[in-house]
């Protein structure tokens, strides 16, 4: 993609942000594992800029076994220490432990016959919600409801702001701004 296209304001200043915005952000994800990975990465982003996570995303994937929930769910204390020593990721013990617990919850849901993708998409009525596109908000009533349910199930680092950012990233909500060249093409994916 060229650099002169009109984009959402957050995506214009950094080439990696532009590439992420242009190819991934807001594209509906229907795969349970990918939705879970995105939610875990958003949790790691808490208190940081998203660009930090983007720059470390491949290291996160390597460190967390490709975000295979079954493998991550089996991580033990030695894995936590291994991850705490990994300079390629965000080394926050609480976030690492939350990711392991999140994998266990994902696996428990699957064992009960509850698909994580179906669970996520049910909040949006099965298709992306097109926002007004006039600017960004940190939370919405929907992100508050999703956050509450994720917390009830035991997920951590899933406050309404993190959940809203995740919903935007995985396409549950199309929050591309009016005038952004990706707004209509992403809406067409619904």
C-alpha cells in the first residue's frame, strides 16, 4: 500500500502501524485460536502502545508456542520463568500468567463444546458492527458487556478498553474512520 492513502489517524505515523492497519486491522477474524491470540496480545498491550506489541508479535508467537491454546494451557512455573527471561516479549508476570490461564479457559470452553469464535461473534450478532466512524472512543456499552462476561469466566486483562481495542482489531466492530480507504472494503467483508 502507498503512504499517501487516507487512513485512520492512529495509523499514519509509523510504517509498521500503516502495514497492520492496511492489511489486518478490522478484518473479521472467525478462527477461535486467532481470536484468542489477538485477545491475549491486547492484554499484553495494557499500559503500552500497540506498536510495542506489533514489534514483538513474532517473538510472542515463538515464546507462546504459536499461541496454540492446548500447548500454552500446559505451561508450568518453569515456562513462566523462561518467559520472564525472554527479552523479545513484554516480561510482565501477571500478563504471562493471565495468558496461560486464558489458554486453560479457552480449552475448558472447547471441552464443553463451546467454540470461542461463536462465543465472541454472538456479542455482535454474528456479523461486524459498523461504527459511526467519526472518531475513537475508549469503551462502549458492548465492550463493557463483553469484558464483564470474559472476567466472569476468569480471563484477566480484559477490561472494557482492552476489549474494545480487541473488538476493533478482530473486526467485531468496523471502526475505520470516515474517509479511511479501508472503511468500505472492510465493511464489505461483513
